[in-house]
């Protein structure tokens, strides 16, 4: 056992397993996110590549179980691949977000600020437990979600904001 742990070849093999598994799980995470967003062609390609990598990696681990570094590399690659895949997906920001914004005193100003930036906004009269207000309804590309939140909080730092991912079914006003 000690001989294996001191062998440079064993460490390189484990590192290779780690790297391949990292790529494999990163692709899996991206494929899953794209599948949810109905991106069929790219999901198919990622699934194919991911499967090939998985078969090669698992074969490498299972044919050499006496090297615990391979198992550690496999597990570490899996865990790291999840995190890397999530980071890449967040950066790609594919899809759309729907915002519901409540501001007790600045709804109109928020709506105006968003409209000035080219966002489609709907103001809906609403009533809470204590007061009436305008509910601001706005759907944007995910890449623009942070900007919408920043604009809203610039006008009213106390605004109540909820956001959810949506799949548009018909066209509407989308900032170009």
C-alpha cells in the first residue's frame, strides 16, 4: 500500500481520473441545466461526450481498486465538477427570470427606472395587509437579472423582490 502511495505513476493516474471526472460532471451539470431549458441538440452532444468520459473513467477506477488514490481522485473530481458546472452555468445565464417587486412608496419610480433602461414592466394594483401598492411585474433574460435588481434597490433599498426562472411561451417586450 505504501509503495502505491509513493509512486508517481499512481499519483498521475489519480490526477488524470480527477481531471476526467471533473470534466465529466461539469458537462453533466451543464447538460442537465440545458435539458431543463429545452436545448435538445447541445444536451444530446454533452450527454454523449459525458457518457464516453464516464465509461473510460469508471473502467480505470474499477480495474485498479488497490490504489486508493484513484477512488479519492474519482470522488474529488465528482464534487469539484458539480461546483465548476454550477459556476459555468451561472456565468452563461441561459434563460429568463420573472421579477415581482413590491415597494410601499416607490413603485412608480422603480417602474419608470426599469422602463428607461428598456425593460418591459407591468404595474398591477395590489393590496397587502396594511396598505395598497403597485406590484411591479417584469420578465428579463437571466443575464440582465442582476441589473434589474440593482436598479430596483437603487430606487428603493427596502423593496421586496422575488425572482423565478420562467419559460416564455409567447413573445412580449424583451430588452434588446
